[in-house]
C-alpha cells in the first residue's frame, strides 16, 4: 500500500502540469484582457501607459512564455500578485477563503453519506414499498430540479416569508457580541441553506445508486447462504451485503467531489459566502489570470487528493483488493 501511495503521489506532478497547461491556454483564449478592466474606465490613460502595463504583466509575450514564467513561480509556491486593485498575493487571498469552502464541502459530503446510504439500503430491502416509491419520487425531484433556482425559492421561503434563516453571508452583524453557543448557532443557521442545496443533487443520485448496488448484492448466493445459517436480517444486510455494495458507492463519492467543489461557485455567489468559489467567479469576470490559475491549482490538487483517498478506501473496505 505504501509503494502504491508513493507512485500515485509521483503522478500528481505531471497531472497538475497537464491540468494547468490546458487551463492556462483556455483562459487566454477568452475575449478580453486584464488591462481592459484597469484602463477602459479611465479616460486619462494613454496608449503608452497601456503598453507599459502589458509589459509589466508580461501580457505582450507569447502564451508559452507567459506559462513558463508562471510555472517557475508556482514551483516555489509563488502564485504571483492579483491583478485586482488591492494587488494582494494570490495565495493569501485563496488561503483566506479556503476554510469556509472546505467546511461547506465536508458538511455536504457528510450529509450525502449519512442520508443517502440509509435511504438506498431501505429502498433496496423494501423494494416497491411505499417508502421506495417516495424515495424514487425524491430522487426524480432532485435530478430534475435546477439547484440554483431551487436555492432562490428556499431563500424566499425561509429567509423572506418565514424569516427563519439568514440568506447571505456566514455570520450576522452582531456575531462578535454573541455568546460561544450563540456564535455556533449563528454559523449553523447561515450554513444550513448552502449545505443543504450543495448536497441535494448528489444526495438524490447517491441514494438511487446505493439502492441499485444493494439490489445486486442481496441477490447473490452468499447472502442467501448467510440467511440460511440463521443470521439476523440486520446482520446479513449491514455486515455482509452493505460492505460489498460500498465499493461503487466510494467511486461515486470520489466522482462527486469535483462537482461539489465546482458547485461552490454557484452557491457561494447566490448566498454571498466569501469562499474560493465566489473569489474564483470574481477573478474570471475581472480577467484576473493569476487568481484564476491559483484557484484552479488548489481545486485540482484537492480533487486529485480526494481520488487518492477513494482508491485507498477500496483496500480498507475490501481486503481482496491489493495494490502491491
């Protein structure tokens, strides 16, 4: 296992180079330039100043020269300075907002895991029952409902009409004056809607996938043999069948992580959460190339790391799997 992990970690570098190369090229193919945001609204900027500004940011160089200059800085963990007015280091801006994005995604994964698997198992063990029909209806609703539109509906319902939950930000204006318990509840109420909406689509798909995987497993001969030995139904389902049905579930969880990270852009923008998703959206709109590339590098690394954890989890769940 240790040798396999080392080999996978060694593959991260060439994969990151490939990801950044493609992303860098696509960004520069988009219309517009970072200097336009600095000069178009300023009538006093002369053409000579625009040329000097492009030279300062190496935007007059060929794209492969720009990529090479950027890659040399990233090799020493220097993502450069943002093109925005504050001109802060890109890494500082990302690390400042990364914790809240990770928190939302971790909570979303926990919700998906803790709710979808029991729903899928119960649907499989009670096939065609009323519970299975209701769960299927929930799945179709989760698949068909546009999440960004549903998020706005929930904002109107719980935030405007009922006034139960806040609809923007992470903390209230009086957060500093609250007690420790009050601060904790303030965080929870602000994160309830974003986490719920982030998990909705994946929750529906995961429960359906768990149901199908469990239906295939409980029809196997070894499950019939375990029942014939007199084992309780709970032991047969949760100790024998569920363990073997977990492998495809782990795969689906690993594949859903990039979607959760990418979905942070939508939810953080809708709910005005100061995370990396909102920062990435603002950077794209402002043609802030260093900030866009820095955000993509962090997201790509987290995705590759999550896939490595999924592969390692295979061996932990199924002892028949060996990577040596």
